[in-house]
């Protein structure tokens, strides 16, 4: 049982955003496609957080998950309000579809874990997921976005998600020390 | 009837005096403002006298809390553009943080005279 959980944990880690080989280059996306990718990334993290609240009894993990739901919902609400103001719709694309497929796999793998194994792998996934998403937003999306209001929102969101990354590192360290 | 009139006048006078005293205290103490933006408390350190008031205003789009490290006081969730204030006493000083984002820290320090 323990060996199975270790194998599943490795699979979850391999599915992190950082290991994705993109079918379509994120650098080739327009503003509305980037908005769709960002919305997908936010919603995937909210999904992982709801799963964590359903499975984990660890207060550190639960507090982090509640923050993810609170913050990513606030960012998504602001993004949707901006799109409404601009009278445009986010555009689905191959990158966001790939992220959705990957999110399904992560959730399937996490669902097979429980207890400490779940906590450890949820924590590691959050760290690698935020790190990869922050890299994508900072180095690819922000330089590429043309609309100034959208660019400003992404900069504001990046500061939030960088803090999440630091918070995730603390969660990884804390969970690793717990028995 | 005359006694009732005196009682009413006395009660009004006492209330006015208390209100005036409260206002005087507010006027006497200084106000300090801490802005929460970019997931930071700015300024991170506030040096204040007992009787001063510190006001926190959240300019981030995500909610935050202002919570004493020892748990003795807590703003609870502050939405975007919400404010919360606290009068400074000897027992309210010390380190504080955001419960939602534990990497955010601040400190209240009593001025030493």
C-alpha cells in the first residue's frame, strides 16, 4: 500500500505544469487566449484545493487550500469583470485544453492518495504548479499581452501567486516534518 | 416634573461630556496608516504612543487579515478597499501577520520616551 502511494506520488509530481511539453506554443497566444489559459490555471488550482478540503485533515494543508480558493476566485472574478468591461470573451485554445487534460490526470492521481501521502503530494504539486505558472506568466504572458489593463491585472496577480509559491514552500517543509 | 427635567439635563450633560472625552482622546492620539498592497504591509513597522490609532487599508484584490502573532487581536477578513483600525495600548503591540498569507509580517512598537 505504501509502495503504491509512493508510485502515485511520483506520477503526480511528473504531471506538474513544469513538465508539460506544449502542443501549441504559449508565446503564440493572443490576449483573449492568454485570458482563457489564466482562467483555466486558476480554476485547476481551485479544483485541487476543493479536493484537499475533502480529503485532508492536516490544518496546514487545509488553511492553504482555503486561501487558494479565496484568492484564485478573487482573481478570476476581477478578470471576468475586466473582460465584461472590454466586451470580449476569453478564447479556448490548445494550451488551455492541454492544461485541462493535465488537471484531470492530477485530480485522478491525488484521489488515490490519503493521509500523509496525499498531504505531501498536494503540497509538492502546489509548489511546482505555482512555480511553473509564475514563470509562464512573468516570462511569456506579461511581455506578450497588448491590452494595458489586462497587463496590469496580470502583474497584480503575479505578485499574489509568487506569495502563494513561498507559502507552498512553507507547506512542503511543514508537512515533511509532520508524522 | 422639575426633578425629571433636572435628571434629563444631567443625563444629557454627562453623555455630552463622555462624548467630548472620547473625541478629545481621538484628537489627542495620532493616526497611523498601514497600506496593504502587493501582499505587503507598508510601513511594516509602526512606532506609536499609547492612545494612537492605527488604520489598515487593503488595496489588494485578495482578502487579508491583520492578526496578532500571539492571537490577542484580529481584524478577521478584510476585503479589497476595506479598512480596520485599532487603538494602541501596551497590550496591543508586537508582531502581527496575515493569516491567509503567512509570509506577510508587520510590527507595532510602543515609542519609548
